[in-house]
């Protein structure tokens, strides 16, 4: 399995530093996601891996070979773009087989590999259709099949789900993760969607200002953030006072209790009044104003628990765990 390594990579565009001494290892056979706000450098890092851009400093190593200046066609990397980039005059099968045809794979072998890949992405029945006859999710599956059919050493995904609606995005996300796990292709995934990053990744690289702030498992990035930026960027947090100073806490780690219970309990507790109860589907958010501390707490509870709380009720709130100490 191919390992992809960025070694102290720097990339500037005029006075703008897109990547600043950027180092990252994508282990062979793993899916690593670059996550961060717009302008953090994640797309630049992906373009350098694809060969569409060249670093100003540092080096890129793919499978033990320095490829910083190797052209894209010689990197054996598959790419899936945000826009589907399918050839409108070709059928699904012809689109998927295009890379194999360029590589002069025999027609019989090409036909077999295309059929197998279309079945893997669950669109074998659409082989004879043209792109305009497909939904967005189907087109993205075609793009994924085209990137994987020639068995690339590395798969590069540039926000491939951003143009899809919520339900289809979840379906295609599951297809990507299932294929990556089954084929064992080393994969670099770029997204700004935190849920995508957490749900599909072996490792998440949270970026800001061209540098990684934390490279870790999704669980650790969410539950044990390494920096204040990671704690605030990934998921929702609320800043609260504690006996040891101010801390960030996640809404799901706040529990509603009776006011007298909160007053009697040790630890981080608050008493305030409910200002709103909002239904979110599987959860409800109870907003509690705590005038003594001058803070507002959003507490996530199950819907049946929310029915016990009305606006203006006095309630207690207990922090069961803290996410990050400021």
C-alpha cells in the first residue's frame, strides 16, 4: 500500500502563504481527511498531491519516491472533483473506461474492469446511459468509478459531496467509505463538512493558516482537541466558568437537573431560566440563561425530556465533562 508524505511543504501565491511548512503522512491504505475553514490550504495540499501545483519548498513523497515535480499523468493518482467532470458525449461505461483506453488496456480487459467497478459503486444497470440522464448522486458514483477503475496508488477527493443534497450525500459518503475499506486505496479527502470528516476518516487533519493543528482519529479530534482552534472549529462548544478557570464544554455534556439539585452538587453547575425549547428531530435544544454568570447554555436533550421543561422554568445545569481548558 502506498504512503503519501508531505515534508515541510510551502506554497505561496504572491504575499499569501497557502501552505506553511506543512508536514503530513497519509498511511498506506488509510483515509485521511483535510478539514478546515476556507483559505486554510487544504485544496492547495490536494492539488500538490495531484500534480496540478508545485510546492515552493519541501517535498512530496509517494510510495517512497519524491514526486514533487512529477507530472500528474505519471503519478498513478485517481482524482474525484467537486464538479463531476464527465464527458457528456460518452456513456457511463465509456466515461469509466476512458482512463483504461488511454493506457491502451485491451477492449476485453477494459470491458471486464469497467463492469466490475460499476457493480462496486452500485450503478451497473446504468452503463449505457449518458451523464444528462443521471442524478447528481449517480454522476458522482460514475466519477468515483472512473477514478478507481485503473487501480490508482492514491485516491484524491476534492469536496466530492458538496453539490449533493443531504440524503444523497450520506449515501455516496457511505459508498466512498465502503469502497476505500474494501479496496484498501490510500485516500486523501478534502472537505469543510465536519460530519463528513468525522464519519468517513481513519485520521482527520484539522488545518488553519496552512498548517495542521491536529492530526488524529476522529474520536480524539472531537473529544480531546489539541488546541483551542480545534475545540471551537470541530463541533459546537460553549465557554463556561469553572473553579479552575474558563473552559469549553459541548452541549451534549450538559445535563438538565432540578435547581435545588444543581445548587447542592459539587463540580461545574449552574442555575438559570429556560428561554427557549427547540425541537431538532432526534434531539431538542433547551436554552438556559444564567444571569449570575452572564452566560447562555444550549443543552441538548432527548425530545421526551424536553417536554418536562417550559419557557421561564427555573432549571439546573450540570457539566458532566469539559472539552478544553482555556
